[in-house]
C-alpha cells in the first residue's frame, strides 16, 4: 500500500467537536474569572482604604481572613488606627487575638490611649489583660484619671466602718481612697474589693490602738497616715494615692455597755449561786426534820417497851407494888414541877 492509499484510509478530525471543547474551556475560564472578580469586588473597598491609609493589606490576606472567618473590616480598621497612631502591630498578631476571642478594637484603642499618655503598654500585656476578662481601656483611663473608692461600699449594705477606742467609745468612720490602675499588676492582681477590705481593717486597727477617742476626733489624719503606711496595695491591680477620712461620728459607749452586761451577768450568776445554796439549806433542813422524826419514832418504840418491862418485873418479883407507887408519885411530881416552870416562863 502506497502513501496515497494510506492517507485516503486515515479518518479525518471532527472539527465541530474541537470547537465545542474550546467553547466549554472558555466558559469555565470566564466563570472562574467572574467568581474571582466577585470575590475581589467584596474586598476592593477594604484594600483601597487600607492602601490609601498607609496600612496596606494584600488581597491574599483579605481572602485568607475570609476563609478563616475573621472579620476583615475589623482588622483593616485596627491596622489603620494603629498605623496612624504610630504603633507597629503585626497583622498576624491581630488575627490571632481575634481567633482567641479577644476584642481587637478595645486593645488598639487602649494602646493608643496609653501611648498618648506616656504609659508603657506592650501588645503582649494588652492582649493578656483583654483575654483575662479585664476592661483594658477602663484600666488605662483609671491609670490616667485616678478613681475614688468609698470605704465601706454603700452597695454592700454598710455605710460606716465601726471601731472602738481603748476607752470603750465607738467611732463610725467614712473614708475615700484614691487609686489608679497599675497596668503591670492588672493580670492576677486583686480587685477593688480587696482594697476596701484592707482599708477597713487598717481603720479598725488604727482606732483600736488609740487610747482615747478624742485623740482620733482631733486628728483624723492620723488614721489615714497609719493606714497608708501599711502598704495595702500590695499584690493588687491598683496603686493607692491617698486615703482621706471623710467623716467621723461618735457612736455608742461600748465599754460601758459591755461593763453593764458583765455586771448583769455577774448578778445573775450570784443569784444562781445563792439559790443553789438556799436549795441545799432547805434540803439539809428537810433531812434534819426527817432524822428528828426517825429519832422520835425510836423513842416512842422504846417507851412502848417500858410497860412490857414493868409487867415482866412484876411477874418476876423484881418490882413491888410500893416501888410502882413511888415511881408514879415521882412522875407526878416531875410533871407538876414542869408545868409550874412552864407557867412561870409564860408569865415572864
């Protein structure tokens, strides 16, 4: 078979099938392009805003945040604010803080406020405070503008700190503590409830060590000085600037009240002891009466034996009739003398 015959027997290529393949490929490319264009269109505003603000964010980063379900608008806004304020914060660190559940804008605003106020606040400390549940922005504000805490806190049900001087007079004190936030101790530091408790304890100690309540009334600043020197802000999230005594009132005479109550208790105890002795005396008297009655019964029994013994003496001849009459005469004489003696006693 020659070459001419071979070419004649070879099947020809189907031109219409090739055109359909190319058309399908072009359609897929157009669809993919439209999808990419739509995706990019969603981020074109953020991209341009970040670009003109000097905080450039690439389309790849925006798409990656979208895929990781991160609010790209929040990250772009945070980067713009940080860049404008002169803060150099990595975009990946911002994304990590959002994924950890933190409030990115609050941290950025806090760092900007700290930077303007000259407070040293790093990104690590700010995010740690935010993730710990503390309001970092409020802490920065309190650090710049100190806050006044009432001691005691009226919302807890008490309006005064009550303490007793050594002379027994009670004093009712109201104090105000000026504090500012200590950023370095904010994570893990005690809250203002601890400050209130420590200041209240210090006031009670200072008044209790005073010999006379008039000395406290004359110089209430001695209380604040004594309390302030105790270092009550140790291991707390605050730094105590001053402790001011707002009001001091004289309460009850607790010493006299306690002495009265003690005297009343002593009286009741003495009455109980006297009642106990009286009951014992009555019981002893009743015992003596019973014993006397017992002895009388013994005497009656003994007297009952006398007639029996006399009759036995008559039978045995040991007692004669004359002896009996003499004994009766003697008994009658004794009875007469006794009656005469008793009558004279009554007349006298």
